[in-house]
């Protein structure tokens, strides 16, 4: 039987506030355990939550970036369950009146196809603490530093039909939250977490199959693998005549499999009710307008502009707008180097990115800032150096603070474009290789590459390739 | 939770709610609780019959709205004070009986 995969994602984005959603403790990652957990975060009796203005602003910003409805009157609710890293016995979340209503984003697939994915809602809630199971003898350790960190839970419609679409959607949301600077997107540190609801149904069937929810996926690569594994598992069950159980499953990256996390008898029943400690939140039009004015150019718009204005291919425009920092870097290099967008793009996505990858660095942490990189590209653009020499210069800049000009001058790498100087070298090469010259003249034109190589060698790579080719062909024909 | 057709709560539902809330109840009083909870739900069912289509749902009895706090860290580390009253701690962590997932 042919099966269709149906996927919806729940993404938890930690909001990049300084303090927690309901208390004035720091949200800084990596502090010593429990040094950033105050009485509110610990769920001490008698404390009251007070909502962080910035968390509200960030949620509204997300709504504006995804053309979503804004819950102008939204309400916090208690989600009740017991777990040691949730000291109050309930999580403050939102249920029937979330701050962000339905919206949509478009995703681009590798084959150029564009697809719209619906956003069901996004709501504000508090993160839980962390349990550590390994480090203690016959006990679990609880660190509540993370408890109360603001989260925006972004829920999609079940609109994705493959693991690849799910990854494209997750990457798009990741890109949006980083563009609008509401989340740092660090998946390793858990700032951006994806849960996937996966089900399958026979092709042509309109009713949804029973889904499982996959948790604990901390990279896009694992998201794709976890979904593919889960789809295969469900197909095996159904084709063997069994039934898929609705449950939460944990992805184990080491074994590349999902496994059941909670038993059926613990079926989730969170008994939501409006939190009496918090009043309804009103989002005023004035606030919405002021946030709208601070909204940067979003990835889709910027990508379209890069195609129209800079004449980049769809693929290149996608790479150059994959995050805001890359797009800013690219435009800054364009502005400072006067180079063509195509040249700047290929050097950023090629030479620069491959060196960053090798060193395991993000562009943000690049040893070459836009000023130094722009000068290198400018020297390529004005033919001071060839592409081959530029790679050498880049290597030397990588391990020093030198500018491109300093390296070029010190090492004497300036390209030789003076035709009389190149002519002299061409003459010498022709004179010292009479056999090859004869062969070339009798029709073996492939030998041109040999001569180019010889002259390049004589010039220590500095001869202007265009000039050199022209002169060689003239001389060899004579 | 309750039987939606007649708004009554059976003993099984009382036991389930007690379990979810981690409340220990005397088996002899289960039937009493069931009757009381049924009464509450029947009252709600009775109110459901009123036409409330023009009334905005109430999330809080006061007609105020939430006041917001500026995003500023003002809390300092008071871990020692908090952990002095905790039953068990180690290396800065609160210890609880092992939780196996």
C-alpha cells in the first residue's frame, strides 16, 4: 500500500529576554546550578508571578513577522502535572486564548517548489527546570535555573508531508526568530527545540491516522532522521495488521531510533484552568504599531530582493539570507568592495564558509570581519590579485590581523598585468620549449594549458590570466 | 471527565481525579465526593442553558488587566538560603527520589 506521511511541529523557542517571564531572575545560560532560581521560580508559598513586558513584545513581534492574528486579550492558564523540575505542580501556559493566533509561513524546497504551512497558534509559557539522572547515587538532581525562562511555543498545522518539508519549516521558523531577534536559536543549548507529531495514512485517505509525538530532537539533521525512522516504524506496524498507539516517543540519536516515553495509564490530562494569579493581558494597538515599526526586513522579502536587485540565483539568494547576520555580511561586502554580487556571494559561500566550517565557527565568530573581507574582494574585483592568489592571501589573513593589502604588499603578490612584462615571460617559455611549440603548431592545441602553466609558474602565479592567455595565443600562432 | 449527557460523576472519575492531583482520599468517602462533584457539574449544566452569546467569557473576577514588569534582572543569588530548608541537596542541586524515564 502507498502511505502518506502527515507531520505537524511544535517548536519551543526560548525568548531572548534578560530576566524570566514571571520573575526578575537572570535567564543567562550555563550558570552554576540553582544560582538563578528565586522564590518565584522555586514555587515558594505566597509568591506572585509578574509578567515580563519584553516577553509580550517578542510574541507580538513574531505574530507580525508571520502575518498571524494577535490575541489582543490573552489569558494565562495552569497546566497541571507533577514532575520534580516543575516545583509548583503546574506550568503557567496559555490554552484557549493564546497571544498569537493563526498565521502562515512559506517554505522553499530544494527543487524550487514553494509551499505554505499554516501556523495554528503560538503561546507564551514558562520553561521547566532540568533533571540530572546520572550524577547522583540513587537520586535525581534538580537544577531550576531554567525554570521560568520565557518560551514561545509555536504550533503548526499538520501541513508537512515529508521529513524534508518538516525540516524546511523548522529552518524557516528558526530563521524568522533569529531575524527578529527574539531567540538566539541555539539548538545545542536547548534555546530552540522541536517536537514532531507524526502519523501516516493511505494515500487518498482524508482522515488523519493516529499520531505519535517525538521529543528530544536537538538538530535539524536528527529531526529528519527521527521522522523517517518513525514513519518506517508506523508503516511496519500497520502493514503487519497492528495499530499505532498515541504516545510520546523519545528520539535516541546514538541508536537512531524512537522509543516510547510515557506509559498509557499516565495519559495526559492537564486539567487546564485560567491562572487566578494573573490577570488577562491586553495588547494595545499602540504597542502593536510601535513593534511593527521596529520589524527588520524578513527573510522572504530579503531573499526576493536579493534575486531582483542583486541578480542572485534562487539558490544563492537562499544561502545569503539563511540568517540575518549572513545577509548583513553580504550586503556590507557589496557596499565596501564595489564587487559584483555574484563574486561576493561565491567568495562568502565558498572560500569563507569552507574555512569557517573547518574551524567549526559561525560567521558571527569569523576571524575575518566585513572590512577585511571587503578589501580582499575589492582587490579581486580590481584585478590586483587573481582568484588563486586571493585564496593564499585569505589563508594568511586567517591567522593574523593583517589586511589584504598588507599581505599583498609584504609578499609581493600584486598581479602582473603589464603586458610587456608578461610578454617577456611568454617569450622565454616559448624559446625554452621548442618541441612543444612544434607540436602545438601541428594541431595539438591542448598544449596551451601546458604553456599557461609554465608562464604562471615563472610569474609565481601573479600573471594576469586573461592577458597571459591572449599573449600566448598570439605568439604561438605566429 | 463527567458524563456529558447527564452531568454525573462516577466513583471511577473521583479516583482518577484524585490520582492526577496526587490527593489521598478515604475509600469510604468516594461516593460522597462523586455526589458533590455531580452537584457542581449539574449547576454548571443548568447555567449552560442561559443564552450567553453576547457575554464575553470571564477569565478573572476583577475587571483589571495584567500590569507588566520591565525586563530587568534584580534578583541576586540566594541559593544558600533556599537550600538550607531543602530536605536534600548536593553540589548545588536539589535532590529528589530517582526519577526513571
